[in-house]
């Protein structure tokens, strides 16, 4: 395990009880209560009760990049990108700040710029319904004649199906 990871002291304390000279034992005990060690990964027990895998900051930046710039759309804002990371169940202490910083420096987002409400065009309701847009008419037949009729006219009102 890389000794430069933010959670190295927590793992060492949980596995062997080792407290480095620069750390306080009570702080490590309190912090270790919010974590679960399942070799080789450390998980954080979050306030919603879900376990999220603790990641080094370097890998966290790669996760932000994957969640922010997806090939099927992407380049979302900080809130949606952070929600995607949260749903993927990853955690590192500076993930909110790292996400904001990454998005602020994203070249594609900088080129696109933001659309303010001043630049937005007003929305107009433009749905025009004709009578046969909400009705379906079809003919069935020919059938054997019954009272001089061999076809059936079928009419369906689709509006009542929407409600």
C-alpha cells in the first residue's frame, strides 16, 4: 500500500494498533469507527449507511474524469458529477473540492461556457392537437355479412388512455 495515501494511518491503526508519533490515539480511534477494513480495501461507513471504498487522491482524480467526461454525454456540473461518484460508492476526504476544481479547469467546459438566464430564450407551449391525433380509426374485415354489414369500424380515444 502506498504510504502517501490519506488513509494509511487509519489502516495501520485498525490492523496493528500502531499510532504514529505525529498522530493522536483518540483521533485515530474516532476515525477508525467510521471505517471498515476488508483486506485489501478500506471502506467508509457513510451517514446514509452505505459503504464507500476509500480511494487515494490520485485515483480519485481519474474517477472524477470518468464521471465528468463520459462518451455518452457528460461534462455535467459539480453537483451531478459528485452524485455520480457518490453512486459509484467511492470516497476520499477532498472529493467535493477536487470535483469543483476539476470542472473549473475542464477545457471543454471552459470553451462551451455557461448559459445564463439572461441569454435564455423564453419557452412557448407549441403542441397543436388535431382531432385525429388523439383518436385512432381503423377498419376490420371483410367478415361474413350480418344484417348487410361486412366491415367493423374501430375508433379508439387515446386521450382517456393518458389519464
